[in-house]
C-alpha cells in the first residue's frame, strides 16, 4: 500500500460527517485516497444521500442481524477492491471479510480504552466524559477487531475538557480533531509507514 492513493470503502450508520470530511480532504489534495464505495446500515441514514450527492456507489441494507448485514455489505463493497475499509460512524458490529485483517479502521470519539464499548456512541460518550470530571478526552483511530472499540490502537490525540464545558462543546472539539486524525492515519497507511505486530502499531518516522 506504499505511496499511492488508497481505495476506501466507507461504512456508516448516521449523518456521514466523516464521509464529508474525507470528500473535502481528497478534493483538497490532503488525503491520498479515493472513495470507491459507501455502505450504510440503514437506508434512512443521512450519509446515504450525501454519498449519492458525491457520486459514490452506495448500498444501504435495513438488516437487523449484524452477521447478515456484514455479509451483504461485504458482497457489495468487495468487488470495488478496496484497500481499506473505513468505519465512519458505523454503529453495528462488523464482521471483517477474509484477508482484511489489519485493513479495517474505526474512529472512536474518546481515548480508548476509556468511554468506549457497547452503548458508548454519539453524545453518550461526551456526556459521560463531562460527568466524570476528566480533564482530557480525545479520539482514537484503531484497527477493528470482533469486539466493539477494541483492536490495536493506531493514533490517539487529546483535547482539553474545560470547567463549564457542555457535552456539545466537548463533542465539537473532539470532532475537529477527528477531521485531522482520520486522514492522517490513512495517509500513513498510503505511505506504507504502518506495521502491525500483535496489539502494537508501529509508525515509521520520516
Ligand atoms: C464520529 O464522531 C466518530 O467518532 C464516530 O461516529 C461519528 C460520526 O458519525 N465513530 P455521524 O456521521 O455523526 O453519524
């Protein structure tokens, strides 16, 4: 995957804000990638309309069983021969297709292993962060494993949590960080600078 444009399959369940960011970054020449397919876990997801608007091939499955959902999504995306499968606000458990170990990424809007796992999504994460009184939060790009928000941590950065912050304040600060960190992770992969050894991710310094 060294030094070329990564072919991305993007999976989403919600608004598609991360897809918007990828689109923007690709157009601006800051992300060495192209979106080859988008798949959604619900036809009602706003991200589906956005994907259509951008002209990306898109598939939506209203399927409750997560294994069947993954199977149908994989059946759709694999013919596009993605290099990397990117979870972008995908809220269902995803079964990684054969041969894609180490090539499926997720971003979580907190510092894994804190404030993560089943039930920790969207504003629930930021409410829990504010309620807990922690002074920093952030986001985590990680490789996907069969357990929610687990798998080797790829990149992690912090933002402050300030006295008087609302969960909305924290969410906005974290999302701004996500918009830099996810493209950064993908560019590192595109440049062939990432090595996965067990649970550890090594990044080649240049
Ligand atoms: C992002 O905050 C990301 O951390 C999480 O999903 C959010 C994007 O989803 N994985 P959405 O577009 O707001 O539905």
